[in-house]
């Protein structure tokens, strides 16, 4: 973990290196947040990073959403997960799914991708497999605009967990 005061004092490139993984494969969020320093709390840093995402163009937001992996696809011909995603999916039990659970995840991932042209995103730390499935089904009923906002909200939650793991509170 790194202290917030150290982050505030770092050159921008080091700040970005330290926080590049908070938003999946999207170091541009940390780079833009660096300009908003200093932060007097971890929550203010998180708010600034979430604000960067809110202020991003729709194209940038969609790229951020699409930078996330599909759930439960590790080791099955999909791109390599980041260490944070691997740990988060493992905590939720996605690495230990039965063949039937994997088949259901595949079907839900495919239906979601077909409808929304982006991966389903959920802050898995707050869920188990049953609640992940329930959210998948419920959110498939959303319209594209609502679902895009749901995905961005979940990304913000994921970022909060990751930032809490990376930066000491102050």
C-alpha cells in the first residue's frame, strides 16, 4: 500500500504507474486525475477518478467498459485477466464453477454481449455466484442507456475496492 501523501507528491508518471490498475486497462483515468491533486483523503481521490470517467467522452467510456473481461472466462481462450480481476473473480467463486455454471455464464455473457455490445460488469466482491446470476438476468432487461450507466456505476464500485487495497486512508 502507498500513502496518499506520497501519491500527492509524486511526479505525474509515477502517480499514474501507482494507480494505473484502479480502472481496468485504463491508465488515462489516473493520468487525468493527477491534474486534480492534491487529495486530502482516499475518498476524494476516488471521487476525482470517478469524475474523470464521468467527464470522459462516450467513446472513452465505452472503451473503459470494453476493457473489462467477461466473467468466468479465465483460461478459456480469453485475454489474460489483470491480477486484480483474477483475485476478484476468485473471491466470488468464479474460478471454481461447475461445468453447468460455466455453461450458464457463457450463455449469459453471449446474450449480454449480443444485446449491449460490451461485457457484463459487476463488482464481484459484493456478490456470490447466485447473486451474480440474478444480476445478469435482471440487467439483461435494461435498455442500452440504462445498462451503460449500470456498467459505469459498477466500474466505480470496483475502483473503490481496488483503491482501498492500494492506498492508505487519510
